[in-house]
C-alpha cells in the first residue's frame, strides 16, 4: 500500500514508518515538526519508498499520487506543563490538530477511498472511575480542565471519525493508545520515562510528583506498533485499547530506573501535579485487542527500559 502517516517524524510515528517500510509499503510522512524532529527519520533519507512532506495538517492537506491508507498520529502528546513540547504550552495547536487536522486527514482518506486509522488515547477516559478501563467506558473528563485541550480534541477526533464512518461509509479504525515509551522520545519531552532516564543518567534525583502511588501501565513502542499494524489490517471498526496491562506505581518506576542505571541520587518528591490534573490510576483492559487482533504486548518493562536507556545514553 501507499500510506500517509501524519506525525511521521514523531516518536511513535517514526517507528511506525520503519515498520511499514519493512513490510514493503510505500510511506508518505507528513509532519510540521512542532514536537517531532527530522532526526527520527534521518536514516530514511534516500529510501525510494519514503517521502517526507513538511506540512501542518491543521491546514488543507494535499498528497501527490495515490493514497491507500491514512494513519493519523499528528498531535502533541506530553501533558507536562513545563516542557516546551507539552500540550499545555501548545493548547491551540493541540485543539486544532485534533479537530481540524483530523477533519483534513479524514478528507484525504475519503477522497482516495483509503482506510483511515486514528491514534486516539487512554486520555479519552480522563481520570477514570472504572478500573481497568475497557472500551465501553465513556470516561471522566473535565471539559475545561488543564488536560481538556488534549482530551476533548481526541474525543472530538473519535466522534468525527465515527461520523465519517457512519455517514460517508469510510473504512475507519480507532486505536486508544495507553502510555508508550521507547527510543527516540525527546530528552526534554517531559513525560515520566524520558524525565526519569535523563535524570538518572545525569546522576540526579528523580522528580516524583506527589506520593508516587499513582499508577500507569507502560507499553514498549515495538509492541504498540505491532498492535497498530494489526488493527490497520483487521476489520475491527470499534475502538481498540492498545497498551500493556502491567500496572505499576510511579514510585516503583523510579526505583527500577535508579536500580538499572545504578543511580544513587534517589528521588526528589515534588508537589502533586494538580496543575496537570494527574489521573490516579490507568491500566488498559486489552481483551478486545487479544480477541480481535490476536495481540498482546511481548516486551517486559525491564527489557524495554534497557533499550530505551541505551538510546538515551547515546543521545545524551
Ligand atoms: P510526538 O510528539 O513524538 O509525535 C507527534 C508528531 O505529530 C510530532 O512529530 C509532531 O511534530 C507532529 N504534529 C503535531 N501537530 C502537527 C500538525 N498540526 N501537523 C503536522 N504534524 C503535527 O508524540 P507521540 O508520543 O509519538 O504521539 C503520537 C500520537 O500517538 C499522538 O497522536 C498521541 O496523541 C498518540 N498517543 C501517544 C501516546 C504515548 O504514550 N506516546 C499515548 C496515547 C496516544
Ligand atoms: N511524573 C513524575 N515525575 C516526572 C514526570 C511525571 O512523577 O518527572 C508522573 C506524573 O505525575 C504522572 C505519571 O508520572 O503521574 C505519568 O506522567 P506522564 O507525564 O508521563 O503522562 P500521563 O500518563 O500523566 O499522561
């Protein structure tokens, strides 16, 4: 297939481009580099099956030649209010790419009669009152809270994707991605895994917000990309959770990273991130992905962190 990947110079997008090329597809990566970087796709320069177009997808999209699938990943994704790459610093861009960007990406898919896959998020569940979260849960989102620019944009993106499916008969897929980590994440992305690894490799204490008892479930990027690829090839129109159900506390993650990097500086407790409306618990129920895609993550946290730490060590 000839596949358009929006957000193709980002962390997940660039790994996805690699995988699609390895499967023999042609890839057009479109990105405005607002949070991504050409370093992520530099190794693809000169590849005849790969084309990069620098473009903001919140504006009308034109892709020369045929398009058989559109994978829409463009969006800032870090909730950290102090990172220049966090969506709290990019609120209007985040709302626009989730709304206008998704509309344009759907428009390309419709014009080319192509299959469309939306990279949605566990954030559509907000600070969940159901645990673990399955796809039937409607979520608990504050429409005017600090995360709303991202959460509501993604909820709108799901809604307009379903509208194109129902009213234009577009062939659509919705992936609800849970916390994903791996090589190529920006050193200053602001999310917990890059923050902790950079701090640990610099022999500094790891900054834990609050009591560290809040939980997340971390999925290694190769596993996630496998799930996205299977979803693309499947016939599953309903949203599908993609994530690793192995849940741990943020305090536990800090301890593990300090141990793996032999960092003796310990942790530094910072006030709870009230300005970021930190969800207390998050864990995917992946029964649907298992059943319809035959997918479940295979890379355990220590193995994935080891690969990520080595990548960060080189870049630091
Ligand atoms: P990222 O910031 O590395 O990648 C996003 C890419 O989109 C960047 O390259 C950025 O420059 C590009 N982009 C943003 N706005 C754009 C626009 N208007 N036009 C063109 N390009 C634009 O983040 P990521 O972690 O790789 O996330 C990729 C996708 O997956 C996002 O849609 C995100 O919401 C979703 N997601 C990620 C996670 C995760 O844990 N990494 C979890 C849930 C959902
Ligand atoms: N976190 C932390 N220290 C950091 C960065 C994040 O303790 O330096 C915590 C944050 O408060 C949250 C969890 O780690 O509870 C995951 O945060 P992240 O920014 O990675 O994304 P989220 O899952 O909140 O969207």
